C-alpha cells in the first residue's frame, strides 16, 4: 500500500469524525458499530476506486423556467408597451394589447424572452389593465371576474404570439442562406 492511499484514508477518517462532531453526536452517525463498519468500508472503497463521488453520475443541470430578472424585464416591457399603445385615441384597449405583443416581439427579437415569463407578465398586465379600464362597469354590473379573465387571456395570447414572431424573425435573420 502506498503513502497516498494511507493519506487518503486518514483524510476520510478525519472528515467522518468532523461530520460526527458537527452533528452534535447524534445517534445516527455515532451510534452503532454497524454504521462505523459501513463508514470504514466506504472509506476503503473511496480510496481504492477514486472516491464515491467519482462513481456517481453527473447531475444534469435543471433548466430554470422562471428567473426573477427575466420576469421583471418582461413585466416592465409589457406594461410600457400597454401604456404606449393606450395613448392612441379611441382604440386604446386594442392598441394596448398590440403594445403587449410588440413588447413580446422585441424580447423575441433580442433573444431575451422566455415563454413562461412573458406569458405570466402579459396575462397579468392584460388582466389588470382590462379591469382598471372598465372599473365602473366591472363594479356596477358585477363583471369583474369575466373582464379580468378576458383581459388576462388576451394579454397572454398577445405576448406569446409577439415572442413567437420575434424569435422567428431573429432565427430567419441569423440563419445562413
């Protein structure tokens, strides 16, 4: 047996004792002879085959579906798009939805948008905007929930379609002929 193997075993033993002492002497780690024997076997297996972690498969990276930064960017752009679209007189509600779609289009064109983030922000912006735009009607006639659902659905569709067309245009512009 080489000096390296002995050194590795000593490090394993030291690490195991540190874990036991950090655990406050719990019975799970320091209790039985069986657990000590299994720890000894694991340390021997680790030193002879390169370690337990070397035999474990690499953890696949889990893609993040929703990032706070991306969601904030999506919310800001959809609100700004809705407000800018709402400045058009007489058809403010329709152009507000077009503004949400344009915000999705810009995010898709730049390559920063994700569908879930933009769908959430588009739906929230559309729902709040439709509810507040027709506040008197929703309170007096008790149409609050249907109007909110219609606005949220319209905002979601506008944002996702805008993102789709923006990504499609970016893909067409960047693809080699």
